[in-house]
C-alpha cells in the first residue's frame, strides 16, 4: 500500500476548512470558496479535494488527511464558540506520522503558536516593524503594570493571544479626572465605547489568560484611520497586498455603529508588484521575515503556504516617508486573498512536495 501511494503519481492535497456534515457531503472544488486555489493546484498538476472538518466527525477527517500528500488548513482560532484545540491535536498527530507516511501540514499548529498569535508582536518588537509592546502573563501582572502604563503613555490596545475578527482586542484610555475609570472600545463590529472601572476591564480580560496564556499591550497608532495594509505572504515571498479603511477601534459616527458610515471600506487587492508597496515588500522579504524566522526558530520550509502580516501606518520618517507597525499575523485562516495568490500558493506547494521527497529519500 505504501509503495503504491508513493510511486510516481500526481500529488494530492486536502484543503481543510470548518463546516457541518451537510457541508462535508456537498462541498466540491467547484462550489468551494477556495475554487481559485483548487484551479491553480490543478493547473500545477496537483489533485486537491475539500476536507470539511468538525469535531463530531474528526476521525473521518483524520483518515482523509492521512491519505493525502499535503494538507492546507483554513480554520479560524475561534468560530461560533469553538476553538482549534481538538483540531490542532489532530493535525499534530497527522503530521507526526513521519516523512515516510504522513503528509506535510500548512500551517502546522506549532508554527501557528510561534507566529500566528499576538505574542509574536512582543517577541519581534525589536524588528523594524515593532513598536512599544508589552506582555502580561498573569492577571496580577496586568493589574500592576498596565494601569501605570496607561496613565503615563496614553491610549493602549490590548489583544488576547489567540483570536480573530476583532474578538478580544480593546482600545483602552484612562478617563481624566476619574481615578480608576477607563474608556474601552472593543474591535468587534458594532461595538461602542464604554466607561467602566478598571476592575471591570480586568474581569472581562481575565479569561484570556486561560485560552491564550497572555495579553499583549501595544501603543495605539494615531494613523489608524489611514487604513490597514495586509501583506500576503507565501512562504518567504510576498504574494500580494490588500488596503482597507478599517473602522475597528474608531468610535462610531453619530449615525450609530450599525449605520453604513460605520462599516469598513472594501479591501482593495493588489498584486505583489504594486508600486506603492515596494518599500514594504523589500522590508518584508529582505529584512523582517528572515529576522522573524531567526527570532522564532522557524525555517523557511515550515513557513505557511499562505499567511499575512497586517500593518498600520506608523509615524512618518524625517523625510516624510511612511513607516509601518505590525498589528497582527494571520497564519490560521488567511482568506480572502489577491487574485495572484492562488498561483503562488500552488508554486509553493510544489516546493513543499520537492522538499518532502528529499526528506523521504534521506
């Protein structure tokens, strides 16, 4: 069986995403939201199939993954109250079958825990994308250090270690002439500012120490209204960019948080050669990504086949040029993507197959 599976043949990839039993039954490459990725993989000579996952039929999914040569994973850290705890254990088990029998997995859960969590902002704060960033690993440390920092440094942004869609991300500022009171704004869509005692904020954030292990604290970036740049990466190379005028952590207009004026603008996608982003591209490819890998202990073949780094505009330089501040890395479920990205994903997948064959031949 093993000889048959690893004799020369078209490589196979399972594209894993979350869904229910009906989605598992009915999803095809043609009706999947990843249809362009399926098409690019097929054009590259790679057979790909959907692998819809839920904890209720995890054993069936495991068997499907073990029959593939590679696994591409698109699953958020938190979805409708479910975390990735059981899925990550399954993916570790599948990948641990060894280079002779198991598929490669992208992104591997251990890689996500290094680069796809908010703690990466603290661990790489010394790089050119860094800013004033702190880490609290206990509620006691948070209580002691954050309050004094907030009073001294102005508005801050708190981030739970694992989350998506703005869950667990808060802008916090001290209220003048109101000792122990703070104004908070959640990054989730539809949120409005709230004034509360600091102890109420602490109680709201305390669960984050359990699921994510820590809270990350960054200086608020005043140029937030200028937009967020999403730099899409495939391995160590830029695959494209997305620019969006975001509204998270910006107080809603008088029309209210659900009004059209309060909604984020569309994400405008650009290819990797877009002229306005070439300085950022050079920094990502030539400096920051290699430095991040060295800091976190990640080799290039372990980088996700698709991931993104989200940047806010930092202070302008003395010459008036833009600087960039990293606010998040997404490695668990990076989608939607620029139209150029599926071809890059397929090319990177081919490289992973060549690397896998080299390991097996050793």
